[in-house]
């Protein structure tokens, strides 16, 4: 018994031991098996988040190519706009954090996926309503994923939650904003009924709250779902942020006089 107890402790510290639950069947074995299940869940959740991340890169690469087709650009234009759309926000985030090379440059999957999006948009015409709807939904999912990723990365290097949330929003909408500026358009996040920036802000806030509670995986999932629901609902119901107000003294004076003028006109 004295010899087997350390084996159980080693299994908990190193779940890779294949013969752990055969070598020890005491009270620690249940905890060891529980630890194995928890690690499996975390790995599966990470794989799902990575898939959503790359799906966002592919989708925004295609959307960048769609803009290039609208402007009748050549293959170089397709490639540049796809890379900017799919990777611009992450590159901007990593450059601001100054924690080594941007992930988009060190992980070949990101650049390859963005180039694949450019090639798809170059070879295919996206004119179907259902095609654009599918791209829109995938884009909404990626906004939440990127916002959460940017937030947790900023928190991980020691930033407080306000700048971390800001970097989450930059990660989510930075690529599309740079793309629109590059082609001389007003960035879509400055107006429209998709509320990308608003959904990114909400997703980043959820991630910051969940990270503070020690639940980053739950925060990532919640951010993705919340962002998709807000953006899709905004498109479906035409939600918009309110426009500018006018609370100057002259405007307030006119508002106070308006009811009196109506009464005089009615002869009352």
C-alpha cells in the first residue's frame, strides 16, 4: 500500500500514464479517472473553438474576395483583401500586445485558410441569397470567437479588463475595418443593422467576466453564442444604435416652446 499510493498521485499529476488505473484501485483512482475526463472535455472544447476560429478566417477571406470581385480586382487584390479580412484583427491585436510574432504568421493554418478563402471567392460567384446567409451566420460566430480570444489573450499578459475588452473588440472587427478603409469605403461597423461592434463588445465582456470567475471555456462558448444571437437578431429585426442627440440650450428651448405653439394654433 505504501508503494501504490505514490503511483496514484503520479497518475493525477501525469494523466498520460496508461497503466495508472490498473496499478491502483484505492480511493484516489476515482479522482484520477475524473481528472482524465475533465482533460478530455477541455481538449474537445479547444478543438471546437479552433474550428470556429478557422471557420471565421475562411469566411472573412471569402468576404474579402467578394469585395474584390465587386471592385473587379485581379488575383492580387483577392489575396490581399482576403488576408486583411481574415487575419487583420488578430495581427493588429498581437502587434499591440508585443508578445512575440503574431499567431497568424507562426501558425501556417491561418494564412493557408485565408488564402483558401481568396481562391474560393476568385473561382466562384456568390450570388445566392442562401449563400450570403450562410456566410453571414459563420461571420457572426467568428466575431464572438475572435472577441473572446482577444480578451483572454490580453488578460493573460496582465492587462486589466477594460483594455482587454477593447482588444477583444479590435480583434473581432479590426480586419473588416482595415479592409473597408483599404478600398475607400466607410467601415461597416460605423453604421448598419448588424451591430458587429456591439456584439463584439458584449462577447468580450462575457469573456472577461467568465475569465475572472475561472471559467474561460464557458466564457468562450457564451461569447460565441451571444454574438451570433445579437448580430443575427439585429439583421432580422433591423436593430440599430440610436443616432446623435442635440441637447444644446437652443434645442431644449425650442422643445419647450413647441407645445405652447400647438395650443395657440388650436385656439385653446
